[in-house]
């Protein structure tokens, strides 16, 4: 056994020199080598691991250089206040939820929300009302919320205190946020936006708009996902000054009391880079992406989604959602790309998601194109199965009420009528088919069996002695 397994593992990965079409946005440090400031930070990054000594300000009582940096951040994103998050978007999502809602409040939330949103709902003891994610049948992916279902939900729950949305999702797909905010404001609901994948939004008209400009009350963005910033860095923006005191109270509660200056410096640099160079750099990137998207779309069996493939939704064109023809496996294709030295962000059954930034140059695109053009597609064959339309079962308990209940495992065949104790999530599509506190009905049992029969990974299902068991509340 190695004496330094983690160190050796990471160093081994670095030495492989994979071409990165995944997070973080600095692409193996390239993002810091484009500017004089970036190079200096890159060369001194370990020395920047310091603490709150005199002259370096304090994130929890910012009065000097951190305050100035956050003011520049707010100016760039046109927020009333903006804050550095040194524990990722997760801490920001918890802060948004706790500063916006009280225990027992009803909130409308996308079914396929990030787990930090769901954790916030549990911790704040909220009543979630879920919006369905619709399955795009052509591309076999939950590309956006079901707008028709959303309208029905908001009309039936006008007493809800707010809406929590993901904009964009992992596929870069954005719901019609302007319309949603308009409907919410009619009913005096707050709109919180998990914009983790959209820190670059608004830099060009070809890219989706910054949600603050569309009227969102609070927005969280992960700077590390698309900008030259370190993993675990994010921004929190508020749209109105009235939220300041509560936000800062909960922010200081959820953030570490030992914030990393390395992380904060990278966040300051990411904003600087976007402000000074972002417009031109993203124009170049989009031009390259359009050129190679057209080339890749000429290769048999592959198609990169564009605006023309969607309905009312918008799409972030700084990522590729690369769809492989039905009857072939995106998982096998993803493994093939890794064998070619290409690291993608994720894959589902039919799609591979690749995240780009201005630090992916044309050589990266050529490598990707040649790998796709020469791919042995017949080796990726699989039996085709379709994703099932979503079904939201009856809710018996709030998620927070489930935490203190005792649970037991039951055979899947005997689960009908029981209360779910642990969310069950097939991957793909990665959308919960039953969550904590909901009744496992006949349809849910059939859906679980369907995914298991098709050898799809189903989180929340345990196999024991050739039997499938799920966790339910003890009666």
C-alpha cells in the first residue's frame, strides 16, 4: 500500500496530461497563465495560504481589501451586494434558503435540484412542492422543467413563499426564467436561483442572461465551474438591499471561520479576468465551438445540441451536449474518450457533457474532433431503453419529519403503500422518482423495476440475496 495514496493518485492523473473538457474552468492552471496578475498568483499560490494578519482584512468583518473586492464583484454582476463563498455554492444555497424562508414555509422547487437545495429544505423544515422535469424524448435527457406543470403548481399553491430554480442545469439548459419570475412576482413570491453553472452568464448576448438582470432575488454562482477560479469557490449575489442583514447573519454561520486566501484570491482574479478579457475571449471560444460543432455533427451517429433542438428553453453554448445515436452507449463512448486522453464532465445514457472555457484552444478541439471521427462506434452498441415520464407520488410527511423516524428495509415487491425513507434516483436520468416522505405507489414500484431490469444504476436500492430492497419508514 502507498504511504501517500491520495498524493500519488493525483500526481499520476496530472502526469497523464488529459485534455480537460470538465471543471474547473481554469483548465489545469491555463487560466492563470494568460495575464500578468494570473501568472504572479500562479507562481505564489502556496505562499498565498495565509490567515487574517494585519492588512489582509477578514471575510467575516470585511472593511479593507476583501470589502473592495466584493464591491467590484457586485458592480460587475449588477447586484446590490455580492459575497465570496469559500465552501462552494452549497453554502450559498443554504444561506439563500435560511435567509428567505421560515420553518414550515411552502416552497416550489425543481424536482431535479442540487442536493444542497434539498438539504436546505430539510434543515429549514420547509414544505417542498415539486415541479416536474420533462424528458426530451429525442435526446433522452431531462432538459428542462415542465412549464405546463409549473403553471398548474403555482396556481394551486399561491400561498408558497418562494420558488427555487436551477439555471442552467447540468446540460446547460435554462428554463424561461423571465416568465417564471414574472409569474412569481404576481404572487409576491421570492425567486432564488441556483446558477452554479452560470458565473459567465451575461458576458455576451449569445450566452444566457445573468439572472439578477431578469429580476431574481438571490443568485448563487460557482466561479470554479466555468471561470479561472479554484474548486470550492462561488459567489452569492442579492438583488435588493433589504436582504443584506439576514444574508450576512446566515452567511457567517455557514462559512468557515478560517477562510482560504488562496480561494478568495482566485475569486477576485476570476472576476477581474471576466471583466477585462471575458467579452473578447468568449467571442473567440464561441466561434471555435460553432466551427467544430458543425464538423462533429457531420460524423455519423453524433449530434451536438443547439438552440434549434429546444422549445422555449435557452442553452449555454459554452458546453457541448453530445448526443449519441439511440442503440449506442454514451457511457462506453465516454470511456473511449478517456482512453484518448480526453476528460469529459459527465455522461448519461445517451449524452456526454463537455464544459469549455476560453482556456480550451483549437488543439483541444482538433483532438476531440479526431477522436470522434475515428471512434469505433460499433463497439458502443447497447440495447436501447427509453426514459420514463416523471410521476410525482403523494406526499405523506415533510422531508425533515423523516429524519427522526426509524426505518427498515423491505423487498421491492412489498414496498407499495410504504413511506419512502431514502430517495430513489435512477441514473440516468438522475431525477428522483420518489423522495423522503412520499408514498411508494404501484407506479413507483413499476418504474424502479423497469430501471433495474434495464441494468440502470438506481441509487437508494440495495441488492441482498438476489432481492432488491428499499428503505422505508417503520410502522
